[in-house]
C-alpha cells in the first residue's frame, strides 16, 4: 500500500503539478511589485462579500462577489489577466472563481493567501 502511494507521488508528477501551479498563481509580493510598476496588464478582482470589501480591500480591486459571477461577465477582461482573491489561504472562493473564468476563456491567476496574506506582508489596504 505505501509503495503504491509513493509510486503515485513520483518526483516527475510533483514537478509537473508545481510547475502548473506556478503558472496560475501570484504571491502578494509579486503582485505588489506589479502594482508599484504601474503595470496595466491585469485587473484585480475581490470575490469576497461586498461587506468584506467595504471593510478593507487591496487598492484598485473591483468588488465582484463570486455569487454574482453569472450576472456580471462584463466585469472580466479578455485582454488582461484577471487576478482573483478571497479571504485567506483556506478560502475556496478564489479557486472557484478562477476555475469559472478559465472555463469561459478568460486569462486568470489567483492571489495565494488572499486578502489576509496581503495584509500580513504589510501591503496597503483601502477602505
């Protein structure tokens, strides 16, 4: 049993998994660098509730709660990366939002750790 499990978890498959993850995730510090560089090749989408957005959000982020995705497709860009985030590392809303966007052909990345990790890194927030 253990040998079978180890065979499934080969270094080659692990490499492939992590290589793919890196293509579709962005960390708080990389996002901050892109924002500081005034890059306009992305838009930031906060998929948390509107109340959470009002309490604090990443500067420049649009509030598009995940529950409203089916009615607000005009909010998303086909020309720029749509970077989505939710509450924290354990929040599944950003993963669901990223999957929804990718399924419809939008370029997408997910902010690792969400809003909580953004704040922990000492980055600015707007209210």
